[in-house]
C-alpha cells in the first residue's frame, strides 16, 4: 500500500504523541514563515516553486494585507493552482521576473534540492529581497540516511515513486542536493549578501513508514542517530541591511 500523505500524517500524529513538542518539518516551516511575515503590516511574499498550492493556502490569516506572488517552471502546475487569483508566472529560481528590492519575504518549499546552480538562486533571492528581508526554506538534509537511500535508488525512481508514494513520476523533479547541508547553506547565503539566521534539523521517522514494522524500526533508528542526520532542514536567511 502506498504511503499517501494521509497515512503519513496519521503516523506523524502518533509520533507527536510519543514525542511531545515534536513537529514535522512542514509545521516548523509554516511557523518560520509566519514569524517572518509578522514584522510587516502589508508584506510582499514571493513563493519560489509555488506549484499547485502549498504554503500560501495555509497563510490566508497570516496578514490581512498579504501581497503574494508565485513562480514555478511548470506551467501545468500554475494553471491548476488552487488559489486561482494568485498572481503567478512561469520562471525558474535563478531568473526571477521580479524587480530588485521588492519582496519582504521569499519562501521555498522542497526547491533547494533541485537547483542546478544554487549560487545563482541565492543571488536572485538576495536581489529581490528588501534590506533585512527573510528567505525561508524547507529542504531535505543531504546528511540524512533517507537522502542517501534516495540517491542510491535514483535509477529506479520512475517505478518506485508511484508504488511507494502514490504519485506520478511526472510530479517529481531531478534531485541534486547542491544546497543541502548547514555549511553549504551558510556559504551560499554569505556569498549572496545574506546570513543564515537560523537552521533547524528535523527528524521524521514517518518518511519511510510504509507499514507498522517500518514505523517502529525508523523510530529506533532515529533515537540512535546524531541530530545532524535528521531528514529535513528548515532555515531562515536574512538579507544584510537596516
């Protein structure tokens, strides 16, 4: 049986009961985005890789005067976006159709792992951010055993993705992991004129919980591995300036 999002969330609810205070990376990410928006009365937010929905659907109450804009390289996803009134454009993260210093917050969920040239993307993010603006992201941790397994199984991805996760291979993009460790993110931010203000490593034993036995096994492994090998990274970069 595929590990659908509903099944994974059910495992996450059970894990949260076993580990009070634990939150999945998506919840940590949303909290970081909300905190970044809280400093503005009428914030402009750019969603990199906005796809069909995602974080923007959860942020309707974050600011009454939120001004969002989305970009994604996939036209079909933009055409099917669940917020039909969202201003959006077909674009890649290394060539943003946005004027300099016009965004208060830039967000990116499950984007950094796909970047062929993350230095260009970080430079573009810094360009469009206003001084002291925030870049908030969630991405896999290259030091995680899950990422290592994913890289080893990459030749079989076209067959495994539909069977294991119940989604089409067409909905996935090649993963490169060129911006997916703490030191690399810190260096990329600094080179672009930003600083890595916070980085949270999030373990998640539900990521490979295809059945009860694997859920139990992944919990045992998570208890024994160092924190640095958690499966996801949630970070906030700040552009230099007043």
